[in-house]
C-alpha cells in the first residue's frame, strides 16, 4: 500500500533528528560475493515472521556494498554485543577493508563470513527485496541460527553506539 498524503513531507534533517531519539539494536550483515567477504552495519534489523522464519533490514540504495551483498547466495546477521561499538563503526566506514585486522571472523555455512564474539549468528537465504524510498528492504529466510551468549546488546542512539542498562 502506498499512501498519498495531503501537504508536504517533513524536512529530511528534522526527520533524521527525530529518528535519532529512537534507540535501535546493531547488527553487521556479512556475505561472500565472488569469493570476497563483504559487510555493512545495520540498525534497521527486525524479525518479520516465525512461520517461515524471516528477518529484515534496510540498506541505502547508494551503498557501494549493496551490489555485492545483493549478488550473494547467503548472508549472515551478526548480532553485536555492547562491547563491539568499534566493530560496528568499522563496518559503517567507507573505503576500509572491514575484514582486515583487528576484525576477527571465520567462514561459516556456505562460506558466509561469521564475526567472532557476537551474541547471535543467523544465516539466511535471500527471500525478497523491495525498493522503498531511498533504501532497499531486504528480507531473509533464516536457515541456521546459533545463540552464543545472552550478553547485553549494542545500541545506536543519538548518533552514537551505547549499552543497554536494564531497570532494577
């Protein structure tokens, strides 16, 4: 469904500032394309469905990583822990080898790169993708899952990475 709304949409900068008030979990999406590992940081990760097990994330259509990620036959969702802010920042940077030291990773199922010391790995088959505004919604079918710990998650809020502190 596409909405037709009267009036004008909110200014992009105001919209960005408003959304910064929403804390989001942080994941790194990894894949192997033509024998080369690729990856990016995403704060738009979400569960979609239990039956079938589907997850999603959004990627900027202008991303230089997206064409290689799109061509991969599998991808992994690496759910980051609260002490992995630098790892998230590295996978968000442009023009760096994201898989070089100090990044620690290993090949997983289907040669999909899996980052070390994350709390969860989800290996996914691409299920569908849809252009939505200036982004692409990517949905994956989870074919393998591994829970490595129940540590605190890494969060993104007000343009910075941080930690979750539970209520007493």
